[in-house]
C-alpha cells in the first residue's frame, strides 16, 4: 500500500496543505497559511481531534434525541469535519455547507471524500449573503465557524446578522458559534449581548483557563429559544481530555455584564490571536 503524501495548493484565500497523520492511517490535517484549520479521519468520521470541535460535537449530540436526522447549515467549511460527524451520528440529515473559498472546497472534495450516504450540499458564497437568501424556518441547527485568516469577519457579529440566523432557524432550532477571545472578553461579551437580542436561552462552553483569563482560546456559544440539556453538556465536556466549563443562567448574565449588542456600523472582527495561540487539541 502506498503511503499517503502531503498535498499543497494555493486556494482562493491562502495556501492550503493536507498533511497525513502518521498515527492514524487515513487521517489528515488541513492547514491554511500554516494555521491548523481542520482534522479529518476518513475511517472514523465521528473522531473529533480539535478541542473546540469536540465541544461543538457534544452540543450536536444533545440538541435532539440520539440518531434523529436534522437539517443543518454550516457557515464555514474547512475540511467538512462536522458535516462528516453529523452524517454518521445522525444518518439522513440534510446539510448545507457555505464556504467562501471555492479552491479550498475543491481541494477537500478531491482528496477527502464524504462518508457514503451523506447528504451535503456545498455552496461557494459569503456566509451572510447566503443566509440572507436562505428560506425562513428551514434549519434545525445553524453552526458558524467562519474565519478570514485568523479572525471572525465583522459582518458576522452584528444584530442584523443574528436576526437572519433567527429567521432561518426553526422555533426549536439552535445556533452554535466558535469564537476566539481573551480576557477581558470585550468581543465575547458583546457577542453574547448580541445573541440575547434574538434568543432567550444562551450558554457558553470554554476551558477554565480561558475563562480565568490565563490564555487566548476558543469559546463555543449556544443560543436558542428553548434550553439545551445543560446537565448533559456539563457531563460530556467534563469527561474530555481537556475539560471545559459550561456557563449559563445567572453566571452567564453576570459574565455579559453591561456589554452592548453590536450594530453593523460598529462591528469589528474578533481579536487577532497571539502567535502560537491555536494548535491541535
């Protein structure tokens, strides 16, 4: 059997590499301009290598009864790690993936095939523009993991954007977002305040070290009109190799404090991460 070899190619928004994992036979790491973006194991699509993807996976596990098919929209594609996860953990789910980088989608589609039977439509478009044209009440889950370079674009942080999210989600739907920040959490707090303009139920998942202000890191935000199973999330995140905390209710309201919702005219990208902030988790 031939050993897998790295693949490198210029894509629309950078230079992408697919590098085989020497420890897992058909597993690949995707980097763009040197920054890790996605990890995929073709033999085990439910394997989530990065810490934040495991946390997103935990939320996907508890938003509905196990195995139930869902309509899921992914804003941001990468190597399609979470669409693969949904395809095998919730067979029959219909999924839309919106990725602005056509070259990246082509690279991933060519070298990392989706699981057999996966129903995934790929769209090359700006996430907000696509969302504004999506049908109302059409998604059970909307998951945002969009970065321009290493920052979340400003136009995906405002009240107007969140209103579109709420319009596309069904009444029982859940919005998930992967957002980076560090103490004093001006960006993260403003994003929670923005979500609160459209959703009554909020939760935040992050490593204790990040929440204590010790380092820059990812936080997973969860929003909906109905509460998610917080007790189940706490159990799942606590059992991870790198345990996380789930903040909700009064503690989360205290965390938000006097932060204000973001208007389009005031929106800014997420903060620039320090060198070496992101790696495989």
